C-alpha cells in the first residue's frame, strides 16, 4: 500500500503544471467528448507507466542493492530539481486531431509522457518499491487526479493554480523521497 500511496501522491503533485496537464487543457478545449479524453489519458498512462515501471524493476536486477539505493536517491533529488522548471505544451498535437478525441489523446499523451518527469518518477518509484502493479496503479491514479479536473473544468483549473508554489512543494516531496531512500534504504 505504501508503494501505491507514494506513487499516487508523487505523480499527482508532479503532474500539476506539467506539459501533459497543459495538453489535457488543450484537448478539452478542442474536443467536446470529455469521456473520450479521460479514457485516452487512462490508456496512455497505463501503457506508458507500465513500461516505465518494468524498466525500473529490470534495471534494479542488474545493480547491486547499495548502488541501487544511491541511484534511486540521486534520481529523486534530480527529479526534485527538474520539477522546478516550468513545462510548455508542444504544438505537434494538431496532426493527430483528425483521429478523434480518444485516439488523439491516447497517442499524444503516450508521446508526451516519454522522458517526462512523471515517467522518470515511475521508473524510480518502481525501482524503489519493487511492486510493479502498485506503482503503475498509483502513478495512473495520480495522473488521473491531476488531469481529470483539468479536462472537466477547463479554464477554471490549471491556469488558476499557484504553479510556482506547487512546483516547490513537489520538489520538497521528491527531495524527501530521496532522503527517505538514503535513510531507510
């Protein structure tokens, strides 16, 4: 349960102001079918984060436990710094709009998550907790917690939040995970 909760909270907070949240806002403005957009976010996140979590667990099989602890802690510290940098939405999404809200959202979210903070966090969380299903479930719930309100509420959500403070809080959360990893292994 710890893996699920840590993954949910880490990704939900890291996702606020992230480029995929900005993408959710753009898709909600473009398409009326909110259910299709949310379903696309769910499918893309499950696929992307399952692959990321699998990579995290696979990598830990090749690394000595002590070295793994240091790498995981260092990764949490790196993510803590990375979340302080604001994201911007890409303009590449227009060519996928022709496929409708579900397919466009699934493709765009999957691509946007590649190398994103939340994908890297999923790799690290999976390496730390060694519970693939709980990490994937938690990161997916975290992604939905951050993006579903944006899709449903549109301009009343993401643009009104104090993103600088949220980024700082997220950085503190990831730094805390790094410290906890060093202390508790």
